[in-house]
C-alpha cells in the first residue's frame, strides 16, 4: 500500500507511542511495519520532545523511507525542563516508513507521538 486511497479506509484508531531516553544514535520512534501492520497508513498528528534535564539539549528527527532518511528537524534545541512540538503539520507514514530520532546527550530526551492508525 504505497499510496492508499483515504476514502477506502474503514478503521481509524487513535494511538500514542513513546520513545523514552532517546539515544545518541538514530533510533526508531515510530515504524509502520508492513509485517505487523499490513495495509495500514499512519497519520502522525504530533511529535513532542521533552527535555529531562535542566540544560538545553538538541534532538534530530528524520523520516526514513526505504532506507533514505529525509530530515524533518535537525539539532533543534529543547529548553531545559521544557518540551517542543517537532512537526508543524501532519505527516503520513506509508508501509515501511519510520520516524527516527537522536539526541545530543543520551537519556536526556523523551519523545511522544500521537497518530491515527488507519486501515
């Protein structure tokens, strides 16, 4: 299902995913895995990064489509003790797509994603 017809979808589930303690290497935040969720489309509504420390920390978020990473936001500063919404609009994840992230300091950032799982 590379480009689904949104009119043909029959189920929509509200889901929240969390990646705690984002590492300093690129890691999956959300994966529309064609094996575990075949024929699904994910509509990402929000990606919120929370800084667990008192110092400013940076986070990078990318879209991985078939192994090709496209930057969404790179090394954005999240204020100490604060949070930041990393996407200004919705993003659709087709089968196989992933949102991936890394932080400048390990275990300093948590990421929360709200999305709709549609099939």
